[in-house]
C-alpha cells in the first residue's frame, strides 16, 4: 500500500540564451530552441552545444550538480516522499556575433575547393 502513494523527484532544466532562439544540443542530441524547459535524468556532466545563425557556436561542457537532498542517503527519502519534490536547474548562454571577415578572392576559392573536396570524400575515410 505504501508503494502506491510514493512520489518521485521531478528534474527540470531551463536553458536560455542571449539572443533567444538558439538551437541547443545536449550530448549530441537536439533538444530544441531557447528558451526551453526539459526534463533530465541524471546529475553530472553534459556536452552542450548552442547554435544560431550569425553567432559563434558555443561548445561547452556543463555540470548539473545535485542538491543536498539528492545525495545518498537523503536521496532515498526524497524518492519516497508522497509529493513530487522538484529540482529546477538553469543554464544561460550569451552568444557572440560573428564578425564578417574580408578574404582575398584566391583564399576564398581555395577554401571553397577544400570544402568541396570534403563533400566528395567517402564517410569514415
């Protein structure tokens, strides 16, 4: 009977960026555009990538730390509470605009040829 009224911990993560509307990847999985609220399962390190056209891409590991009531042995009791305790974590990213660079025509052509060669090469080479 006791197990039927047992709650569990809700783990929520809010991700924002300046400017908003950036595409967010966590551990190489797309999760959406900022601002975004999502659930998470574990505490620890996440590889986060934030992208938006016209801004430098952010590749930054982020650590999600457990609150004290999620440390052993307290976590056992938090999981058994009849209500749903919530752990709300946040991440914010400030993006830097990309500055247009002037390139010599020869350098631009060489870069285009190099990129074209990469497109034609087989995967896993």
